[in-house]
């Protein structure tokens, strides 16, 4: 099929201008970092993009077989690279408690928060988790997401961590969005190990990681490295053990305190360091040198009421890091699937440009997952496309609270329109 669009955003591999902030030429700069083509043609044959370029240069025989819209902006299928989409129940009471003044970390340390969701998950069957997950995946799909990362981490026992990841694997054949699993057994110290955290870390390393790897339930290993969770030394040990089993390391870094987590990410070469609210500025260059993608999740600040202490996105970009944006969808710190809203928040709270924000939900997020086959429009790649009914790409972050998605192509096929 042929797509004829007002604008196509191809997402160049390396965009020099990305790291040089020039507010006086924001429009031209955005066009450059997005690889924008006006009046574009995308030709898809046998599920693969065979032409991406100006309509006037399309190959002979590429006929317009899709109704043309006045305003259609095509981007690579969006990549949601950090979610906790498998859970049951909700934590609305905790939300109210926090808004009344109780900090997130105190609730966790008192045995609530993640541990509350873990207790609930222990009472939920794998089948129930699958039934809860399907509509969540479809909700992301309707927003243009064609690749979705999902973490374990509410099981906190071998059986329940496997249950979460098996639920993801079982749902995959029933949804068009690609699902990728991340093992996050080190999300919190479970209640019964609170007086012997070493025993839990040993369980993660010696039992959970080998089983997850053996069943091929995850591609990544993640750790919550922060106060109330795991320290940098423990995190290093767990991530290196994961790597021994072929799991790519990623890390929840410095969300609540400076836990030396981003530094650790640079030292061992994590694919991404996520959150970064309390990371000292000098670490960003180390991250850039080690090719660690900065995954920023502004919904967390909005939802926890911590907009006074956010990741320093401009400094991170100028240090040379690739940035990804994600919802962090989870019942505790970010109960939203509105990934387009993250582009708005990135602009208003982080002072990113619309172009930077759109790179961050496509190629940036693909890089956080160390994927070269998604997040870009390139001849030769399988077609994953998100199409939006907007007159210009910058309207996506600008006109917020409305889902502008017009159609989605996943793995070469129209799956939503
Ligand atoms: O990314 N920080 C750790 N994990 C999640 C929160 C999980 C929860 O509160 O249930 C996060 O913010
Ligand atoms: Fe998270």
C-alpha cells in the first residue's frame, strides 16, 4: 500500500543539531532532527517499507490507494520503552494520602506502595493478569504505540515474577503491538525478607534470573536503585548477573534521591538510565560517553506532585545523551497511558522542543531498547507507522488531551484506523 502524507518524520540516526540548542531557529532545527519530508510518500510492499521520500519522487506505479487526508502526519510507530503494565487493583487511596502530604518513599518504607500491589498480585491468577493486560495494550496501540516494554516487579517471588512475564508472553499472539519483557525482580525488598535483604538478592541472582533467561521471558534486566529499594552496589551485582545470562541491563536511577545509580549505569554500560530526577549534572557526560539513553518520565512528577524537582532535560540533551520519553505507566507513581501527553509535558516542563519530544517517543525510545529495526522510517525496515490527523507535527504536543491518532500500521499491516 501507499501512504500519502502532508508530513513524514523519518528520524535520522544521528542528528547533530539535537545537542545544540538554538531557540532562534527552533522550526528549522526541528525539521532537521526529525528528518521531515513535506508531501511525503511511503510505499509498503510485503510488510516492508520500500520507499520513503517526497511524493513527487515516488516510484512509477506507486498509486494512491488510501484516501488522502488534507492533514496527515506520519511518524514511526511509537515505542513505549518503560512500563509496569501488568498489575491488578489500583492505589487511589495512596494517591489521596500523598496529596494530603505523605511522601511516596515513606509509604513504600512502611510496607505500602509497590508492596501493596505485590500483595494483590500474589492473589491474582496469571489468566486474570492476561485479561487485564489485553485492553491496556490496545489502549497504547490506539495512541500509536507499536512496541511496548513491560516490566515484572510486582511478583517479588520466583513464582510470581515468572507469572507476570508469562502473562506478557501469552498475550502477545492476541495483540498487534510488539511486547518486550523486562525482568525487574529487584523492584523492592519483599516483606518476608526485610530483615535479610541479602537472602532476597541471592534469590534474584541465583534463582529468578536463570529461570527468566532459560524460558526467554525477558530481554532486559532492570533494578530500582534508590532509597527504600536497592543501593548501587546491590544493583551492580544484580545487573551483572543478568548480563551473564544475556539480559541487557537498564536501571531505575535516582528517582527519589541521588543513589549513584546513573553513575553506575555509565560505569557498566546500561542501555538506559530512567528517571534521573536527582542525578548530579556532571554524570550526564559520562552517560553520553557510555551511550546510556536517558529515559525521562514527566508523568511521575505530575502525579507525585514533584514538579519542583525534575530531570534536567536540557542539560541532559546538551551533554550529548539521546533522550527517550515514556509514561512509566504503573498504579503508584504514574497512572496514565497517555504517551502523547508526555510530549506536551516535555515541552512545558522540561523545555524540550516538539521535535525533541517526538524523537524521544520514537527513535530515542528504540535506542533505549537497543533496537535498530524500529522507531525510524527507512526503506528495508518492516512498516510500523503511526498516523495523526494534525496539520503539523508540532500540533501533537500542542493540542493536548486529545488522541490525534488516525491509523496505525504494525508489522506491515493496518491494525487500527
Ligand atoms: O518507575 N520507581 C519504581 N517503580 C515505579 C513505581 C512503581 C509503583 O509505585 O508501583 C516507577 O516509578
Ligand atoms: Fe518505572
